[in-house]
C-alpha cells in the first residue's frame, strides 16, 4: 500500500471530490454520492479506511416520488459501486 502524503482536511475533501467525479464518473445526485454523504464519508481518508463490511453496508435513500408523502426505505448501493471502492482501495 502506498502511503498518502500529508493532506489538510480541505485537501483530503477535494481529493474525494476528484475521485468521485474523475475516477468513478459520478454525477451530482448519484446513489453512491448519496451513500457517501449518508455514511459521513467526507474525504479520501474516510473512503480508504472503509472495511469490506462497511462497504457492503453503504446505503442511500432514493428520491421520493413527487406525489408520495412516504419516506422511501434505505437501499443498498449496487455491487458495481461496491466493486469500484474495493478496486480503488486495492490500487492505492
């Protein structure tokens, strides 16, 4: 595993943003981005520290239908998104 250089909190958050957009190709409002936010993953260190169990437990709330008043149940992220995280961790 490669040691990451020292980063400020802001820099670590910026690196996570670049990973989400440039490496994972996520768009605003994506399910994986929502799962990160829900889990409190705010920087690259949070992402790289996730265990396989934590990755498997990531979930998000899908957007509610406009006419629905019920809050939707949490949905696990798909297996492709889980694999993206595992591949990134293995690569670094």
